[in-house]
C-alpha cells in the first residue's frame, strides 16, 4: 500500500530523516514510536503527501507519487487518505454533519450522497444526536470522533493518525483506541499511528521505532 525508498527530509541544515526504506502492506496496523524530535510526524506527513521528501521515492498503491503534479497529489490525498490529528481541527462555525461532509464537498461529490454517508458514519460512531451541534457544544471525545468521521467520509484506503488520543482524558483515550481498531477491522483499512502511548502502540500488529532519523527497530507481531 505504501512504499518508501531512501527517503530523506531536511529543514535547512537540519536533516530529520536520513534514509528511510519501508513497505506497509494493505490492511496492516502500524505504530510509529520514538523520542520527541526523532522524525515520527515528518515521516507520517510524507506518507500522507502533506510534505514532500528532500530525496527518495514514495509509492502509494503502486502509484509513483514523485511523478505527480501538485494537483494530482492533492486529489490523491483527498480521495484515498484520511487524517486524524491530536487536535481535531473542526471548523467552529459548522455543525458536526457539515464538518464531516467537508472533504467530500471539496472533492465535488454529490451533496445528497455525501450527507447520507456522513449520517451513516455519525450513527456508527454513536453521534447521531450531535449531527446538528457545533464543536463548542460537544465534549473533547465527541469532537475527536467527529474528526474520525470526517477522515472516513471519502472511504480512504489508508488512515493516518498523529497522536490521536494525546489530548483526551484516560476514559476517552481508551474508547478512542478501541474505536480505531474496530474501524480498521470493519472497514478493512490500513492504519498508521504516530504515538507516545505504549498501550496504543501495543494494539498494532507492527511497531516501528524511529531514532535519529532512521528506523532503529521494526517489530512485527
């Protein structure tokens, strides 16, 4: 599903990734762990085409991303990749339903079908009663579940999550962890998570440890 060959990434004189070779199979759940500043989020952003590598090759579902135009990369990202971040980034002026619909509307998908799909996702996530509510009217856990529904609206092949439970209390954190893996099973998705949470990393069937810009360990369970 995702293949990286000799990926490096520099910011000025600072080289964050120093040569990453990695393949992630369809349907795998992968945790990326390591110390702060090791390059975990940078690696995730390159996988998700949010950031381009300084050098190296990126393939997504056998598509050579390096050869695509900026417009084609944006279309690929919108259609095939879902993102969940530590902070939900919901738009405060829109309802839960509208926030979920936004990526599909940006992709110019049918309005009625998009809203129907959004309602299905909110129902699946036990949020039907919040569909007309704005983010300020929801708890932190509810807001993060709306963000997950938004990530899933275009039926992506891959779900990328960066510290998805880092801003939640212990109860909401545990519920979110269970939800992510339930979604992966039910929707047969590839899941890649950057996390400092050891309990979340242990739920994945593969764990990558990033150290000093390299993959120091690759543990498959």
